[in-house]
């Protein structure tokens, strides 16, 4: 089983809802949060950057339709992402937690996540 957190915005490249981390990075860059909320978001994003790597496969245009799913075994990472949810929602984006046993055609896998092309 895999977990994915998405916002209510469709990503043009994948054709499915954007992942929460992409939205969180955008909100941080655009400084949509102020004060302690911005510091908290940035702190969680930094922790996640240290916890796992973004797959390099996204450097190839043909892989831009792929979306990331966390492996259910990555409880600490998933819990960290859950702490980001209210910060993203504070900026007006609805967040949905998805679970799937078959998220599409898997094009990448490591110990933390998979990248799949949605069906």
C-alpha cells in the first residue's frame, strides 16, 4: 500500500491533483504564510529534505507525468507530512490523503517511495 497527499489543484503535467510537497514548497517560496507558521513549514520541509531524496528521474521530460507515493512503512515521513497539512490548508488549499495498492505504472522505487504514471 502507498500514501499520497494531494491538494485541490490539478497538475498540468501529470493530469492529477498536485502533491502536497510541491504545493508546500510553492507556498513557502511565495511567502503565503507569516511568522511562526512559515518557520514551522520550512522546518518540516527541511526535515523531509534530509529524510529522503527527490528522484532524479524527473529530469527527463517523459517522466514528468509521474507522481510520488510514500510507502506505508515510512510512518515517520508520513507523520511529518501530516503536520504540514494544516499549514497548507491555512492558505486555502484543501488536502486529501489517498491510499492505493495500485497507483499506476511504477517507473521508480526506493526504500521510501515510488513514482508511478497514473492510469
